[in-house]
């Protein structure tokens, strides 16, 4: 690593990431104990072990990227995009079904291909706009970015994985705005989006997805008026999950019940508590203080992403930073929001 790269080393970002990794490891350990793995926490089937495996993979990738010139990514953006489509297509054709979606290559322990696909899409979109610096606001450039986004978006929706599809949409919107999309273009696309949404609602979304989307806007009295049994079942499941999450958040109080001492988490009352509802575990065991501290470090990471984007020397680097910012922002907002009942439960 040369001297210039050491001078560019972002201490605030690194410290924030390391602290968040500590939060994550502690919470996944706690939920592993709560899921009856206390006799074999290091088993390959335990969430804690799988978390550390992926942590090692991510750490290795991070170290590699610190010495890697990101401009080389632009050169390989086209084969990376093709690889992404092939990966998502193979998952749709031959992947394993888990949690209601065919989003896994070898089951839940193998990870979802849609996760690296998000990063590959960010690189592909950044390369598309970077090659068209002088016509970033043209309909050709905007339309091309929509086509690039549409491929992985449709493959993800067909799995079906509504949460990832929503993340992809937010990534495109943030990068399009940063890439030069005008207010006029926003207005026209918004007008087109309304009928597209209703078509998707009627013919694309599964009943359980509709239930998840409308549940957070309903009361228990509203549930009795639902006529579709599949939607009814989805809504009642969401109500149970969110109520269990809210109880956990409320139990935490100011300073929490203590690590490994959460009532909801350790007694297995929270669903998928080591992924979808892990914020509720954090709030219950570490309290308002701990949950707020974790969110503060997440905000620091987001702030550093925006700072990096604003200081980037070229369009490609700026848009990569914007795309990653958008991805982290929607992940944080949606996950925390569904844990406290202000966002639909989409499985992020």
C-alpha cells in the first residue's frame, strides 16, 4: 500500500465499522444462545458460526479493496453485470426455497446471491453514468440505467423477494438523482409508476407480500374485514411478529435487560431474531442507550459515505459511494422501522 493510500485512510469510518461488527457479533451470539444452540455455539449450523464465516470473508474483501484501484472495476463492469444476471437467473431456476422465497443457492446457510448482486448493480450503474458524463441528464442515459436495473429487479421479484426489490429501487433512485436526473424526468417517471404499481399489485405480488405491505397500516379491527384467507394469514402473522418485537423494545427500557438476559429473545418469542428482528434484541438487551449508540455508529458510516461521495475525484467513484450510501440507508431504515412498527415487514 503506497503512502498516498495511508494518508487517505478514513479512521472515523474504520472505527465505526469495527464497533458495529462488535455489536453484530454480540447480538448474534445472544440470539444463538436464545435459539437453543447453547450446547454447541460453534456448530456450523449455528447463526453465530455462520456470522463469523461471513465476517471473515467480508474482512478479507475489505483488506483487498484497500489496496485495489477501484477504477479497475469500471473496466470489468460489463462482465460483472452479466455474471450478476447469470447468478440471479440460476438461483431462480435451481435455488433452494427458504422463508417463502427461492433466494438461496444451497439453503439459508449459503447466503443470498442477491446480496452481492446489489453491489455488482451499483458498479454497473456507476460505470454506465461515468461513460456518459456529458449527457447524464439525457433520456437515453436515464433509460439505459432503467434497463440495467430492470433485469435484476425482475429476477428478484420472481423469487419472490420484495425486500431486495425495494432496496434495488432505492439504489437506482439515489444514483439517478446524483447522476443528473431532472425534476421533469422525476415527474414523468412518477406518473408512469402509478399504473405500473397497480399492475404489480394485481398480478405480480404474492398474497403474503400484500399482507406484509398493508399490515403496518391496519388495526386489529381492520383484520376482520379481510376476505382473502392468504392475505388474512399474512397480516395476522405480521401482527404477531411486530407485537413481539415491540414488547422486546419496551422491555429494554433505558439501559436494557443485559446481554443474554432478554425475555423475548432468550425465550424464543421473537421470530427470525438473528436477522429480521435483531434490532429488537438489541433494544431489549442493551436498552435505549445501547440501541441509540448502535444507530449513532450507523449514522457515522452513512455520513462518511456521503462525505466520500462529495470528495470523489470522478463520477464513477462518486456514484459508487452514493449507491452504497443508499443501500445502507434503506437497509437501516427498513429494518429498524419494521422492528418498531412504522415500516412493512419485508424481510430485510
